[in-house]
C-alpha cells in the first residue's frame, strides 16, 4: 500500500508521531560571538529561559530547510508546535554572499517561518565529518532542546555536505541517548543567531555558574525524517503544504544572495541562483502535491524501519483522490 498517495496522511501521521513529555527544561542560552576550545566557531552563553522543542530540523547549511521542508515547518509552527532549526555551518564556502550576510538572511527566514528558535553550530562548511568532536557539538544541542522529531538531510544527494551531514547527524542522534556519554550545558558550542517565541515549555531556576555546570541528560528523538534535496527518493509520505507554499517561497527569497537572482546581477551566477532553479522548486512541490491529491506537497522519508502506528485512524480519517 502506498500511503504517500493519501492526501492528508502526511498531516495526520505527523501528529501521531508526537509524544509530549512534562519534564522541566533548563534555562535557554542566548549567544554572542566568542571562541571555542575545540576549534569550531563558538558563542559565549548567557542564561535565559528555554523551551523544549517538538521539532528540530538539523541541516548542513543555512537555507537547506527553507528549500526542502519550510512549508511543513511553517504549517507545524502555525498549528502550535515548537519548531527549531540547527544550521550546522554558516555556508562560508558558498560562491555568493558572505557568512555574515547569510546569518542575516537566516534570521529573516526564521521570522517568516515562525520558528521558536534557530542556532548555528559553527562547524566548517565543506568540512563536515563524522568525528567524535563534530558529533559532540550536535549532541549538546539535541540534549538541550530535546526534540520529539528531528528532520535531517538526505543520505544520498548531489552536495557532499548534505550526505556527510546526514550520516553525522544520524550517529549524533543515536549517541545522544547514551547515558555514559557526558556533556555539560557550559560546553555547548551554541550558535550564530537565535530567536525565541517567548512561549517556553518549562524552565529551571538554575542560572549563571550553577547552570553552566548542569549535566545534560541523555535524549534521543522518537522519530527521524529525511527531507528531499536535489536527488529524489521514494517518500514514506508527503505533507500537504498548499496553505504554506507562499510562506516557504518567501522564506527562500529571504536568502536574496542565493536564490531567484536577477540575470542582471553583477555577482557570479550559480546552479541555484537563477529563476529556473526557483521555478523547479515549485514544480517539484506541485508534482508531489498532485501525487496525494492536493496542490502542493513536501516529501519525507522515515528513518529507522516501518512507521510505528497503534491504530488505523490515519486511514479512516482521510479520503484520498484516486
């Protein structure tokens, strides 16, 4: 049975995947420029109240999530879910723009999508490797935000960073659940920019130096989803983004140095900068929408085996157009 052909399966399934907890979370960290003991770009923490996230999208570059799953993230944020993004690099090796400009563009996209928080891990662009040092960076974020669902890069894709980010992130998510792998909040190599909605799920009274020395508890997300990038895959399900396609495209255009650039622009033209690439994004969303009987959709691949269901309400509650 091809569940991806169900027009509302993606939306219902996404809600079935959630399982909320009632635990208190430590205070959030707002970040300012600083240095790192490990050689990665790091930011100095100051205590602030935090939220526990429902969803954390982890991606190689600023703009990856906008291109691949922004319609879904926006829809989930607007439904009341706490959604965050962790960009692993600043995209400093990109042909167009600068790291500073791309961080500004990411901030604008964050506001458009209605994210609760966004951070940048400061790992090296074109240098992502599945090493203990780089995994530890991701583990600290995962334990800090404690997401129920993680969206990650595609395992196979045109860009080596996407492939490397997928394997690196998958292994970090597994190791994050190991109790004997110890991390501290003070060791978080937190990142580049952040935005909080102010709707915190819970907080701790620990602040300052006391908070810096809090041990992070093990955490492993319940579900992991791969978003589709340049190379297609056979999706587990398709999420209806008909109501958020315009928000997705506005968020992509927030990266004005990268996408939908005028032919008269004096900067270098790249594979992704022109109108043809931008039009192809809408074409793909329309194609996957058509497959599930809606106008626009985003495809996802469930990681780790069959999708776990305890009822068939997901099927009874939908009427696919066939």
